[in-house]
C-alpha cells in the first residue's frame, strides 16, 4: 500500500447544508483541510451559511451546487475542488434521503428516488473521487454515510435500508480495489440522530427530543433508544479522514450509543 497523505489538504462533503453533513464540514474545516460544501440548489442559502461560518473561523471553503445522482454534476463538484484548492484528499459521500413508509405503501417512485440518491450517488462519488486521488498519487480517504438500517432491516424503511445495505457492500468492494493506491474506503452508520431530515420525515414541528423518540418508535426501536447528535458522527468522520486511520479500510462503523451491534 502506498503512503496515505500525511495531511488531508482538501475535502468534499456532500449534503452538507444542514444536519450531519454540516457538522462534518465544520469539523473537517477545524481539522485543517479546505472544504467544498455541497448540496442541491434549493439548499444553497444554507450552503453559503456553512461556507461563511468556516471562513469566519479562518478556514477556507467554497460552495458547490450539485445533485449526487447526476454523474455530470458529481464530476463538476470534484472539478471545483481541484480548480479552487488544487486537488482532493477526502470525499465524504454524506448526501441522502429518507422516507418512512410501510413496505406495501412504498411506491416505485419512492424506491427509485431513494436508491438514486443514496446508492447511485455514493457509487458516482466513490468513482469520481477515486479517479482524482489515483491521478494525484498521494492516496486519500473516501467515506460514506451508511446507517444502522443498512446492516439490519427495519420496519417502515424498506427502500432506505436497501439503499444503505448497498453502500455497505460498495464500501467493502471499493476498499479491496483502491487499497493499493493508498486510498482507504469506510462508512459511518448512524443510529438515531436528531436531525432536520428525521424531523421532516416524521412531521413538521415538535421538540427535538420528541422527534428523536418518534423516529425510533416508528422504525420499531424502543422510545428510550440512545439518541445522538450530528457532532457525534462528525467526530468519527474526523478520525477516519486522518492519518491515524490509515490502517482502517472497508469498514462500516456504527455510531449509535450501543443501540445495535453487528
């Protein structure tokens, strides 16, 4: 295995206008890399807020609009990292969508939308990042969002669970092929996390604690299931993106307060 870059210089975080992605972008900027903050056009005001927050603390960041299910737009995001900051060392494929519906009520449209973003998007991001990192010849870290639901089927999450199981398998396969290039490939698997996505999936409004508990109960977990924060996930990503994780690859690591085991 070739040497992984001792210091990550440039990172892309997709779906980073809010929630877990936002926390990851802010944490990586604090760690040192220049950050490309990506999300879709409708979220761009929030993207600019994250960029400005990073710059206010002395970091370097730019925003990049892009739909991760589009091969052309994914490549454009990578190209922006290269043109603005000179390369790419960390790809965090965080963008994802969630729908909480009974299996028999899940439409083909629901299925295709969720897998297009969560699975196809991760595949496209992995490929584009790997090609750029191999071209640079200095290794890198590719990290994706999986989920507890990707390692254990859960009620009301048929499409989501399937999409995240695909991420886990892709992560293992990509790791076996990219290891020789000094590229590690891992995934983080959050459990119940209090985010805007969970809030939107359940209902509009309500206290954060109620949303977290409702989310757990809806998918068949006890109401007292441990609930984490986006920053809990960002801490793991920070480690996986660092040289300290150079000997870790192909892994899906749960971030769930011990609520579920492999």
